[in-house]
C-alpha cells in the first residue's frame, strides 16, 4: 500500500507539473495592419504575429488564432521591431556640467535614471547600448534591476566605465588639483597598454557587455580638446585584443581624424561621433566593417542650451564648428556605404526623445528605411545580438512597437509611438 501511495503521488505530481513552461506562457496574438519587415525592406499587409511568453512563435498571413489567446488589434497601425539606441547615457540627463557628479551619490544617480529608463522604453526603444558613466558600474546596477523586473526600462547593454587616459575626455575634470577623487570616479583611467588591459579585465568580470574607449578629446569635458588624440595606437590595440579575449566588442569615442584612424586600424567595432572623419577614414571603415554611430541631432540641443547660458563656456568653445562638420561627414559616409547604427547621445538631451534624430538622418542622406534599419537590424548586429533582437522573426524576443502613420512617409511619426511590447509584455497601448 505504501509503495502504491508513493507511486500515485509521483504520478499526480508529474501530471500537474509536466511541461510547466508551456502552461505558464501566455499567448498573445497581434493583428498588424502593416508590418515593416526591416530585413527585406518591405511592408507586409494584414500580418498575424503570435507571441508565447517572451518570444515570437509565428509570423504570417494565414495563421489560425489559438483558443484563449489575448488579441491585440493593431490593424490600423504600422508595426515594426522595437527600436535600439546604440549611444545613450541613461544615468545622465541634460546635465550641463559633469562636475555635478561630485554633488550626488551613486544611489542618487541610479534612482534618477529610473524614470529616464521608463520614458525611453515608452518611446519605443526596447533596447539601448549605454556607452559609459563617470561613476563606475551604476549602469550595471540599473541593467540588473530592469532584468529582475524591479523597474521598467529597455534591455540594456552596458560599458561600466569609460576607459580613458589621465585627464582625458572620459575623466572627471574641472576641480582643484589637490582634490582626490574616490575610486569609483576614476575607475577607468589607464595609461599605457598594460593599464588598459587591467581595466578591461576588471570590467569584464563585473558584468559589462562591451568596452568603451576614449580615443580623442571630448566636447563636454573640462580641459579637453576634441582635436587631440588621447590614446596611442598601442593602447587602442591592447584594448581590442584584451576585449576580444572576453568576447567583448570595443566602441571608440573619436572626434579627431587621426584618432578615428588609429581606432579603426586597432579593430574597434564602432566609431562614436566620428566628427572629423575624412575620405581615408571612410575607406578604412568600409574595409574593416566598422560601424559609424553619429549623434547628429544633439548639436541643436547643445546650441539651444547655449542660448540659455547653461553650458560652460569652455564646452561651447570645444563645440564651435563641430556640428556642421559632423553632419557633412555623416552624409559622405552614408553615400559611400559605411555601416551606420543609430545612436543619439541621449542624456545630453532628455531621454525619451531619442527618435528626434530620425528626421536628421534622412535629411543628411539616409532613406527612411535605412534610418529605421540603423535602429533595428544594424544596431542589433553592432551589439552582437542579431539572433535575439532587431527584427520581427520567429524565435526572437517579442519586442514590437506600432505607430499610426507610415514612418516610411512620415519619419517623424516615430516620435509618437502608440504601442510598445518588450519581452512579450505590453507597456503601452494608446
């Protein structure tokens, strides 16, 4: 009798808990009136998308709808993949002077970033690459909080800290020389190839997704010069070699022409900003497959702040003439066929308004489809997650957005996203 009871208990337990993933995964059916297929570059009409759990299970026209499924009617809208911004600073927002870091705690910075992350997600950006923070590793903390479901925000890929030379473009600067910063505010400083390798090893073991190096001077850093080259070729090569050992890509902040060339030759995955790239840089980028991530919108925001007299004078001097040069060179790169990934430098301007850059990309040489592809399949490729995000395909994460009007005709419609789904969960449905 005892043996029989044990057998019965095991049988009942097995029947109840058999295939728990299947029983706990809700099914959502999305009726898309217009589906923008970013891989083919075409728009498909009247498409059914079936989502189970956090993955896309079926996409097509003649698909039967499962019993009990939740149906989302987007038949009057254009549906496209969740957008990806490859250059954000989610823990910063419209801070005209980085020295405010000395007036806040790490907790302040992360808590301040929580509403910024939610605004970014509700704006249709379901994934972001966050390209560095002065206070080390707070981006890792925010990423972990989002992944655990503690706060709402986009899927984050983080750098942890800037790898920068002493007093370089990624260093905290502008204070008296006899003031010593805490370790977390000088975490990424490195001089010489071996110090670069050491910092990358530390970051790789602390949960970062890629490495950000500051190859040249910066605009929004005291004592910096955007035309200066701040890392040597040997230091940049050490960065790409060491990162590769950990399966990490390297993004290089670079304005100056020589610094851009050095970074491309060293094997970085992307050039951030790329203000003064020339014909040789463009040819090298094409040969190497290096991505350009150019923040060609935020110049207008910087100048607007200049008119309000909230930007430090030395920053304005750094910025003089750079905006138009960057846009002209972006147009040349696009025309030449350089790979472009969408990146805005959000944080210089308010988070959640990232899509304001799309019209600028069209104005400076891209078609609307190319601009959208830069924020979907191209961005996913740069991040190294093409199998998971970037398009609406079976097996990928269910990251979907929808707008009322055709963004291929009205590119600014992406500033008015009506529906947002990330990981199969609906965050917005206006």
